[in-house]
C-alpha cells in the first residue's frame, strides 16, 4: 500500500471507528464505502489503498474485532 494510502486509511479509521462499535457486516460495509468515498475526495485512488489491502471491509472488520477497552487498537 502506498504510504499516502495507508496513512489515510489509518487516520480515517482512528477518527471514525471509535464511534462505530459493531460486528454487523452491513454496517461495516457502509463504513468501508464511507472510507473509500473520503479517500476519493482527498484525491487518493483505490489502487493506492488496494496495493496491499485487497479488502477495506476486512481491514475494518478486523479492527472492530481487535478493540481494547472500547478503543481502536492501532498496534
């Protein structure tokens, strides 16, 4: 993933996921769509994110599964 793409996705998730506690696949899909629309708005192509992350949905779902104390675990 390009540095710009990973930085955008990390920042977007840190800002949006703490308020979206869910394991509902439909809600996670909506979040993934919102992330990609926000990236597009910032001029970041999907290919910049998809180089190493084939599924934004899976990244968000995994982040939701690895929360600690109600906050997103950033590693």
